[in-house]
């Protein structure tokens, strides 16, 4: 084999093992799930022995009030936690992007919650929400106030608070990295032009950070749609369906109700929503990247 041909083939040779793993570990399960969603399938049957039912599983889900309730809970949970986490994470990054004593220790403390296993987080918050011996109700009673039924009447809010506590550090650490990688020329140009701190944040820092923030938001949204362990440990989806998100609904449909075909169709609905969301976020990311590039170019010209 000629040297030039070998050089051209080298990248593909190194990519081949990863491509094979992707096909086996990703594409095959996806195709298997898609095929199973068109079958009347339960765990006692092999997939090839099941009856083809077309789009029956998908139509059943559209008309299923429990599925629609789980979808509503999922959207409410995902939008709420990601919105608040983005505000808190970016705000903390802007606040702590400075050289002060003990900053390295403070940053380490901020990221500790995301290092804890989700099951442990669920157990920890479940105990703190306990109606009689939980930390929150004990504090309320010490102040002369009535206890709150955290995991009953306010179950979804309680789960949202726990998720915000655990994953705001993820937004914070990525936002801080984006801040520290900003071109100093743009910030210096803004100072020369007389921009104050708030003007630098709104017109320089946030626009330049936006590509990173969009990807960060997308990662958190995808993860929020799939969260399972914390909710399962804290509330098991209850009371009623008030905290049953789609991931938990899919798990119950497959294991408790033994309707694998319906569970596969539900998984495909979730996958479709995430694909649409990802495409929209990436399209918006392209626009913000172009805007950030123009901003950097204008700042370099001013300098």
C-alpha cells in the first residue's frame, strides 16, 4: 500500500472500532426498540413471536390520560429546574469570577452536590422532608409555624428543589469556565468605552458566553427529561401521578404492567421530543455563535 493511501486511511482505521461500538451499542438497541413499538409485546414472548399492531401503541398513548399527565409533569419539571438552575448557575459564576482569598475552596464546595450519587440525594432529601423529624419541619415548628406536607401536597415542588440543589453546580462550573475563557480584548474595549459592570455583563459577557450556555442548557434539559433515581427514591412518582415523569412511567409500563410494546412507543415519543429540542437548540446556537464572532471582531477592531 502506498504511503499516501495509508495516510488517507489512517483516520478511518482508528475510527473503525468506535464506529463498530456505536452501531452495536447505540443503533441496534434503537432499531430494536423502534421495531418493538409496533408489536403487541410482553416479557413472556420473543420479539419475533409477537403480533404486528402498527401504530396502535402510539395511538393508545395519545388517548391515555395517564401518559398525558406524565408528559405534563415531565415538561413542568424540566422547564422549571433548568430555568432556575441556569439563572442561579450563571449568576454564581458572574459573582465568583474574581480573585478573592479562599475562592478555590468555595468553588470546590459548590460542586460537591453533583458528586453525590442520585440515590443518596433522594434519601437525604426524603429524610429532610419527613413530616415529623425532617429538618425543614423542625425548623418551621421552632419558629412557631405549622409543618408542611412536603412530599404530599407539595411533592413536585420538593423534587424540583432537590434537583436544583444537586445540579446548579453543573451550570456554575461550565459558566465559570466560559467566563474565564472570554477574550480580554473585548472586556478591555468595553472598559475604555466607559461601560460599567452591568453593561459589560449584558452586552459583552453574556453574548460571548451564549454558545456555551446553550450547550449547557441543552445537556441539562436532556438529563432533566430522563431523571429517575431521585424521584423514585423520594416519592415513587406519587402521590397519584403528581411526580411521575416519563422515565418512571416507561419503567413501570415495562416492568409492572408488562407492556413492552407500549413502553417502547413511549420511549420513542420521548426520543422524538429530545431530538426536536436538540435540533432547535443547535440551530439557535449557530445564530449566537455568529453573533459572538461579530462581537469579538468588533472588539478587536476597537482595540
